[in-house]
C-alpha cells in the first residue's frame, strides 16, 4: 500500500507546488496596490447611494456580497494580466539579468501552466462581472484589452507606463459601476488618479532596466529620456495624482479624515521621491513596494474611517 500511495502523494504535492509557483509568478500579494482603491470607490458609492435613498436592503450600508464580488473580479483580472504579461515578456525577461530568475524563464512554471492559470483567472473575472450587473459584464471585455496590450507596449511605444496606468485606473471605475450600475465622474477622477499614481511609480521601477532595455531594444521612458527624465516624469505624475485626489475628495464631500489621509499620501510621495535619485537607485524597491503599499492601504484606512464617521453602516 505504501508503494501505491506514494505516486498519489507525489502528484498532489506537484500540483500544490505548481499552484504556489504560479502565485509567485503573478505576485498575488501585489493586489494590495489597486484593490484598496476599488474598495474606496465601491464604499463611497454605497454611502452616496444610501444618502440619496437608493440603497438596497432594509438597513442600507455596506453590501458585502457586492464587495466580495468586486474583490474576486479585481484579483481575477489582475492575475490574468500578470500571467499574460509574464508569458508575453518571457524572452525579454530572459535577456535581462534582473528578471532572468522569473519562473517562466527558469522553467519553475511552464507556459502551459501559466496559460491555464491565466484563463482560469479570466473566467473568474468574467463570472464575477456577470454576477454584479449587466453593465459590468458588458464592459468586462474592454477591461481586458489594456491588460494584454500593456506587455506589447514596450515594443512599439516609449510610453508603455501610460498603458499600465490606463489598465489600473479602471479598478475604481469598475468598483463604482458594480454598486450603481451607472457611470460616475467621481469614479473617473479616482480612476485617473490611480492610473497616474501607478504609471508614475512604474517610471521609477523601470529605471532599474535602462541598460538592458537599451541593449535589447526594449522601449520605455527611462530608456528614451534617461533616468533623470523618468524621475521628473514620475514626480509630475504624482503631483497631478494628488490634485485629482483632492478633486475627488471635494466631489464626494470628503470629511476631515479623508483629508488627513491625503496629507499622509502627500508625505509618502515626498519620501518616495527623496530616496530615489538618478545617481542612486539602491532604494527603488523600498519606494516601489513599501511606500506604494503604504499609500494604498493608508488612504483606504482613512477613507473607510471617514465614511464610517459620516454614517456608512457596517
């Protein structure tokens, strides 16, 4: 019996290992960057809907099922996007010393496994969109397009970061649509802010690859305009991001706690740009992962507290 059980155990272990390797491939933990902004949009829409008397249910407040479906849709779409990115870019990654250790390059994840995971994630996204409302389902294919175009962008434009910003900026808009089933300019403001924020820190992150990008014909702002130019561009993006967040706070009647959150974000941006310089990129990972994760989570926390104080019930 031991001899018969062993292959089963091994097969199960291999399956688990493939799943873990796939999750490393798509960096599932990085959902923290965009997901909180979708929550901000969804919860704000719920609060405004309840204030106007359009809330669902007897007590109004947070619609937990909608929020769960937003979470599933966001994680599903992001997982698909990351898997597609890694598949499409695997040859470029193999030529770059910084990315040569990625799972598709080393063989830790096969292309077949990556495509399987990507298509499952896409099906999950479309299923969640269908359960939210007809408009979300109708617009879902449009959300997929920039996710696939982005990795190809570095082959035909010096500004692939803008495509990434467009892809990520759809999160808050989708979160608002999930609640109301209608277009919102407030959500568009937040989406544009998120797009510029992510596009800006992608400019910083791309500075690490200038030498490899130029050597292999990969296009980006740092490769075209230099590291200093890219960092100036990132600063401009984040200044405009703050302006749009202020506009969003005004448009949604934000309270003191939301404004406090914006002050924290401004301080985080200032720190991020202080620790990365054209002649010193040693702290890019701190700026990219730590600071931007803090921006996302802290602003969500302040926005959530602000909505709770203003009457959003849980």
